[in-house]
C-alpha cells in the first residue's frame, strides 16, 4: 500500500527560523549517521523515516560516507524517498555533506573543489535526486585555501545541485572567514552544523556569536553525546552498546568522573519529569540561536521519546544554574582537531 502521510503532521511541530533566511526547520531533525546503512533492516529505517515525517520532522540529514558501508545510507534513503516520500519532496529539506574520507587517492576527502563537487554528484546519484536542499563542507581543510572550498559550495548552489550551502565543525574564526568569502561570492551560508551537548560545549560563546552575527542558523549534532546523555550507560557499558564497540564513542569516555556528571544531570531531568535524553535535547534548544537539534534513532519508540522533549523546553534560572555545575567538558569532542584547525 502506498504511504500516505498523516494529515495532521504540521499541527504541533513548532518550526524555527534558520538565521535570517527564508527557511524554517523543525526543532528536532533526523540524522542518518548511524543505523541507516546496510547493518540495519531497510524496513526499520523506513518505519523511522515515515514516523518522523508524520511527526512534522521535515529535515533529513545525511553525508556521503554514512553507512556502513560508506554511501549506503544515501542509497537506502533514496529508495525510501522513491517508494514512500516522492510525492512529498517539496515538503522536505534534504541535506548532505562532504569532507571526510570517501574514496581512495588524494581527491577522496577534505575540501578541494575536485572532491566536493564530485562527491555531491555521487550523492545525488545515490539518492536519485536532481538537487539537495543543503550541501555542507563537512570539515575545514587546513591545506586547501578556504576560497576554494567555499567557492565549490557557491558552484553547487549556482549550478542548481543545491539550494543552500552550509559548513560543519568550523571554529568561530574559520566561520567568520567562510562567511566573508561566501558573501563576496553572493551565496550566503545558511547554516552551521557543530557538535554540541551538555558534555561538549565548545561552541559557547564564540561560534554561536559568529553565526548570530552572520545571520546563520545552527543545527547541533550529537546533542545526546553519542548516547552518553541517555539512561543507556548509567549502570555501565552494555555489551551491545555503541561504547562497547569502542569506535566513535570510546570506552574511556564512560569514566567514573563523566558518569557522575551524567547521573547528576539525570536526577535533574527526573525532577523535571523528563528522561535524561529529553532534557539534553531541550537544553540544546534553550538558546534561540540554535535552530534545530539533530538526533538519530534506532527505533520508532526512541524517535517518539526524543521528540517528546518538545513538550517541556522551558528551564528556570535555578535549573540552569544547577545544570551548569554538571554540564562540563567531558573530553568527548572527537571532532576537535577539525574544529580548531
């Protein structure tokens, strides 16, 4: 049976203006970084994406190398788009990125014009799209002139392969430089995508200020600190958890010092009547300069639980002061090298 989206999908989602642009984004967006490659049944992916759209989540975020294997998330999403969401394409914001290792040789990563535009063409082919809504430089390249990287984003927009351009994990200084170049070219940057959470506050205040001054939106990825800001690790490291794989979420991140902070934050969340993950998402969204929080999901239930964070976004001054005592840098910013290049 063909998919028919819920008629009330826009009734309760409170969309936010993305900087000084014409675009509004849902305060929670769906990222396909994990659980949308060939390691997850396609039906599970389909169920999550369908439910997200029914809940008013109009923004789906990808990158060229999401998987595993690299590229498979775009292929799988392309199939779901073709079979389920094609009639709703104009209701969706679809983004992808390029900057990390994607194919062998010197032209398969970083920020050259060669790599970015070739990668975008490959992403469009994998997803079966004529254009994406947002194309990002996934990380700053210290070896390539920034004029070349931002010039490639400008070409992507002017050629019709993307409607808007963005950057990800750029420092405040590099953000300001990128904004100046983009403005000279006539293709202003729409959005910045940095990591940001209760345990990783590196964008405060400089990056937020740089984006605000430039009129850019901010979409925070990893607001749950890759799962640390859930109840998943309160009792240790489960054998089937992400930390047990010791990949992006390192086992040494689950230190006693870090988990003491997480447990204290969990107690605050419980007093607010929220799950820890819900409070973590709400906290990221407390700042009006943050347009959206980018979450993943391994099940429809998890998606619905996280979206329910929107039911309580208000914090008292006392709550924020107490949270600040425990929301300290936990040494988990694995993107730090790029962000401070």
